[in-house]
């Protein structure tokens, strides 16, 4: 079986939230925004709670290339789900502009999607997801 990988283009998004609003944003995000983004061709790679800051939400989404990124973003942000829920999402945020656009440092770098599952929309089942372990280093190619 060939390993499924993705995302030569990744956004690392870090939102500063209004005090006490993280759980409200996560609930809205999981209920309304994951599947609707993925229907446009994006892949939501993960969502994270910053353990040191209860008012920060961090997430990653990936794209096959820059052209598909532009198309997918236009489809999602111009679509009915974002329009219906953007005010509620934006009300939880102080700053949503902290975004890093990342590309792999090496051509053989990728997120593994083999055996990655998500419960169906509306499910209360809790599924562990992992897209692999990645080491970030500001040092040279071999981390030396």
C-alpha cells in the first residue's frame, strides 16, 4: 500500500482570542469549518490548544500548490458556510493575522496521511489523529 502524503504548501495559523473564547471557537470550527474547507481541496492538518496561553488557538491547513490555495480560499471564504458563521468566529478573535506560509525545506518532506481518520460530522466519537512527528530546526539541512 502506498503511503498517502500531502501538502507542499502549509499555513501555520495562530489566533489570539478574546479571554475565555477558545472553546467556543474550537466548537464552531469543528462543527462548521473543517469539512467545508476540505470540500474545496484544503486539508486541515491539525488544531492545537497552546498550553501556555488559554487565549491562543493554533492550526495548520495544507494545499497541493499555490494555485489551488488561491482557488480553495476563494471558494471557502466566498461560500455560504463562512458567510453564515464568520461573525460568530470573528467575535472570538482579537487577531487572526499571525499566519506563516510554509513550504517544505526538502523535496521529500510531507505529512503522512496513512491511517488518518476523522469522525463523521456531528459525531460525538473522539478519534485520535496524527499526521506524523516533525522536527523544526533553524540549523542547517541535517540539523547539525
